[in-house]
C-alpha cells in the first residue's frame, strides 16, 4: 500500500519476485564462517529500495566479532591506546529516558561499560577495516554513484547495557547542518539484538514518504505522528545475531526500546555520505573519506 493520508495503514510490500523472508534473512551460511560476498544480488537490492532495509546474516565470523567486542570494551574501560580527547562519548541514562542520557562531549567519562554512544571509531584500525568491507562499498556506490568519493559522517558504537539502556523514540535520521542528508547507515550487531534487549524496530517502506517531521532538526516524530505512523502491526523487530548486519535507509522510521535483559546490546553503526556534502555550520570541515581518492589512512 502506498503512502496515503488520514488513518490509512502505511505498509509497503516487497516486489513480487522477492521471497517473503529475503528482506530479513538474506544469506545464511554455516555457523562460524564469515560471509564471502562483495556485491548484492539485484533482487535483494530491489527489496532494499522498496522496504528501506536489508539484513545480511553472518557477515562477520565469531572470531572477528570477539576482537571488536574486546576493543570496544577496552575503550569504555579506559584501557585502549587511543585519543580519547577526539572521541565523542556519552554515558547511558539512569532513567531510560532519552532526554536524561549523558552529555555528548569528547573525552573519557570514567571506567564503566555503561556508555550509550562512542563516536569517532573511524580512527581505530579494526573498525576502519570493517568499514571498508567490499559489500559496504558496493552499497555506497549504488546509493551515491560509481564515481563519487564516499565519506563517513559518523562511525559510532551504540550500546544498551544489560538491564538498562535508553529508549530511542521514533525518528528518521537527518541533520539540518548539512547541505544534504546522508542516505545510508550500516548497523553491525556485536551482541545478539532481540526484542528483550532493545533491538532496532522499523516501519518498512516509510523512507519513501520523505521527511515526516521536517520541523525537527534530527527528524524525531511528535507523539501524534508516532501514533499515526508507527502502527504496532506494521512494526518489524530487527532481531539479529552477533555478526549480522542491517543496511538502513536513513529516512526509514526506526526506534528502539530499553534493555530488559541481562544481555548487553552492543553495536557498531556507520553513516556513509557523499564526500561532497558540506557542513553549513563549519564550511571548512572535512569528513574522512572511506572509499575513493584521498581516503583516510591511519
């Protein structure tokens, strides 16, 4: 069903040639093996364009996931060899309310695993290598063009610590200080992501509606808009295993609950954008290039 007015239920079906499970379980390989793909199948790509998301199962093998887990835990505990003064770090809220989350500023904020967000991971060799996975480049080229340089708007750790975590309201990703909105985010599960521990929730097809609340600088919906658009029967819970990857269109409506389990929900999220994007508040700012000429080196 296409976007309509009033109380029409907003739901977008996949193309007729896409298997029903394709948009949620794309490839399933033997456990313990890393997915050896570098490009997406055209049918799956059409599903992404239609629904606004696509899940790649077991893109990373357990050994690689374990190394990334160790690295991010060392960063949180202040044990990593990194430039903390250049990393944006935010502690989780004590109440679970979004507005009560800690201040997002640079610098380490104490030895704890209760961070909500750590930004600037493109300057870590392990995470930068992951960001350059061939399938991510393939998707970026499809979105931004084969000749475009592709930059990173942000590369960040997102965390919902065990038995806590912060509720993230329904929103679309947008940034008014950029001259255009980035369109693609890659979300990599470092822990199992389940309904119980606050997995990402999406409303398929809503990326086709454009900005639903253009008056909000970060694309957050009002309570009335959330009630209209996030109809419970249309919500898809992106339950993932560690090593699974979700490709997300930034205009896709998404949200996540608190963590109601003893299992942490660690994830690595990368927003890719056309490197020609300009920061209207800081015209001289250069975002690190991931794919293309003059790409970031460490």
